[in-house]
C-alpha cells in the first residue's frame, strides 16, 4: 500500500489542519473528504463533488478519501503525456504542466443551455485490442440520455452498424502513415495489432462498422452502448460522453469512434491483472483514461472507484497493445486504469494527482456499472453538468493553477494552445485530425520506433485540438 511519507505527509496534514473556520458549520472542501476513522486525513484541492457521500467508503490506512472514493496517494509528480509517446490526447513539446483551469471557478465550463441544439453523429465501431470484425456480425449502436443516477435514460437513436455500409466518402479522412497508409488506407479499415509485414492481400486489415444517428442533443450527458453477437463481443457502455455545437464538421455531422471488446479480451485482461478466475458472472468492470482540462492524458495519477473493485490495474503504456502492468501504482503514459469485478449499480470514479506541492482532484463522475459488461469512464475535469453552486472555497483559495513555471499565466498557455491548433489546421484538413480516435496508433508498430515513425507520431498528435470524443 502506498502511503504519504516525509514532506508529502507533512503537506497533507498541514493543508488539512489549516483549512476551516471554527464558526463555519459547512464542511470545508479544502480539507478534502477526510473520512474520519475510515480514511486517512487528506488535503485535496479542487473537489467540485458534493460534500456528502451516498455510500461512504471504508478506506485502508494511508489512503485518501476524496469525492467519496478511496485513492492511494500518488508518490510522483503528475505530468502530461508527450506526443511521440502516445499519438492522441497528447501534448507537443514543450510539454505544459497539467492544466487544472476547468476545476476552478474562473475556468468552469458553461452550464448546459435550456434547449441545446441537436446534431447528427456519424462514426465507425472498431475493436479494442484483438478480434476479427468480419467473423463477428453487425454491431448495434445506441445513444441514450444519461439518467440522474448514471443509468440509461431515454433512448435517443440507434443504428445497426455494418461493415458493408462503411464508405470512405461518408467519413473524415484519417491521417495515416507507415503500413496503415500503404496497406490499410482510409477510415473504413485499420491495421491489425502485431502486424509487421502487411500487403494488400495478406489479410492484415480489419474492416470497421459504420453507423449514423440523428437528433443527439449537445451539452448533454450521454451514454453510448455498443453490443453484438455475445459469442464474439461484450457490451460496452460509454459514460461521460458530451457533444458540443463546435464539434460539428463542415459536412454537418459530429464524428465519434465507438469500440467493442472481444470476449477473448474480456477473459484475458483480468488474468493479466492477476485475477485468474476472471470477472464473476453478473459483475461488471469500469475502465477509462485520466485527462486534464485540455483533454490531454495524465500520467502518475491515482484512481479510485466506489464501490471498490475486486481487482484494480493500471496499464503498460504501450499504445499498440495495452495490457495491465501489475507493478504500476498510478497511471502510465496511456492514462489508463481498470477496475474489474464490481457489483452492478451506481459507481463513483475519481482521480487525484500530485502537482507541485499540492494534491489535486482531477475530476469525478457518477456512472452505472452494468452486469457482464464494461463501462468506459474517462475523467476530463469538470463537466458542464457538474459546475458547483456555490463554487467550493478550495478552488478559490488553492495555489495550483494552469500557469507554467516562471510566471507564464493562463492567458499565455491559452495563446500557446490556440497557436498549436491553428498550426494543425494549417497542416491538415479539419476532418483529418478529428478522425483519429483509436486505441492504438495509425503509425505502424514496426515504424513507431524509427525516427520517421516518431516524427509521424509527433505530426499527428491531437492534444488540445481534439474536440470530438469529449
């Protein structure tokens, strides 16, 4: 069990002890959700979550209780993943500090409008990891409103995604290089994992399913559900999905890449994480990534889920083939976590990071765990429906901000982001950089380690410019 040691422990206790006024009967958000006897005292900044727990967790000694989840304290400074290490949701050099602006009142997102406009969503369904799309039949794609408790609300629209319906002209053109470009070009197919020698007739390309749905409201929490032949595919439920009017492409639609998970990987991933019995029948799992306010992956963050999972894992940082790394105690460069074997029902996910001298809550989300299925939750800071009223005092008094060391403030960081975005749009068509949401790189595994491959990865990073898949 990782614990605070030395100056980190002193800092946490000092922050916890310094917060709060004797005449203030409201729990001080600066002090974190200390949890009394069942959780170690902690001083966690930027907790925008409610101050009460519907189901208070019982934390192990040395853990932090923040936003109603138990989290192992991080022991290393958090940072943003650089492009070249990962090819999407990454930051180009020079890499900025973790952006916490959206966790503070001055940077909170705008709340949803009373009558948000609706958009058409087009996309493909690809396979997370291994799986033969040609043998698995069609995939059903459903978009739901998210209910207040994180479960499925009203069905908005659905489509039967098929391989035959996918035409390159219907989708944004992806940025491709290496074997992906020469062997499996276009948005309707992709290179199979672990492919080192591909030809147009070698059978190493995997076709992707195409779907289109209409009337999907923007600025609204959604759940995306993919399902297929249960002999081949497990159900996936994407929570914390939002679209915004500015996500719409010139073609009049929003692009969103959904995924499905093979039954084989559903069995293999728990075993790799040390659970050789697999996920028990009737139980579910939660997995996703940790991003900052620029939608960039964060490494060295720690994650907690309430209720606690039977097995918890971080991953190996290998974009081409992500698998659990049992030696890690925080997120890797891929930002990935997985909580395996959780009872169905409501679940709270939250993440913390050590930024400078402070422990910071990077965000939280209330999702629903579905039996025998994977719920995907990526933390992306404060969401439009999470803006607290009134804002917690921790955000107003906190010391950590979006500024770079040396006095570069938020405006300069924002200017840097705008400059990078303009540069990307100059180099690539808008549709090109918006279309590359993949569990692995479009650069071939063979070429990724070469100078040309690394340069290609740097050229096609998404980082802040990523708008869709928010």
